[in-house]
């Protein structure tokens, strides 16, 4: 596989992952916008593995932290737009594409860490309320 073919393959994979993640996060953004208490990011089937008290605490915590989550989603969106610009350039520069991919990974990790911290906080709150 030539270097250019490898780069194209990597870009297609990254775009596929990005589209999947965007669809997943779009549900979260739409739920947040309408003020619903349901979690768009964590589907109800995923939440069912947690005890009811943890789910209730998590809903409250996510509502309290909606601005932080919205900011993290905005950063991720901006990083993805930057990656798309680099990929759609007439002559994609591998170094710039790699940097844009790193920024998408950083923003994705930051969002995931934020939600996981809130899940841990929900668990601790529910344990202390027993």
C-alpha cells in the first residue's frame, strides 16, 4: 500500500468514526437543548445497568453541568470541522491532518472524561444518601 493510499484509508476510517460519534453526540445535544431530563448521550438501555438512585443522581448532575458539557461538545465540533477542512484541502498535508486528528482525539477524551467524572460523582452521591 502506497503512502498516499494509506493516508486515504486512515482518513476514511477517521471520518467513519467521526460520523458515528457525531450521531451519538447529536442525540445528547438535542436532548440538552429541549431541557429534557433524559440523557441523550447515555441511552436508557445503557443506563439500566446502574441502580435507579445512581441514574437519578446522574441526571441531576448532568443537568447541573449542562454548560460544561455544551462547551466540551463545542470544542469537539470545532476540532472535527478543522479536521474536515484539512481532509478536504486540495492537497492534504499529512502533518496538518495528523494534528487535526490529535485535536479530535483530545476533545473526545476531554468530553468522555467529563461525563465519566460526573458518573463517579453520581455514584458517590447515591452511596452517601443511603
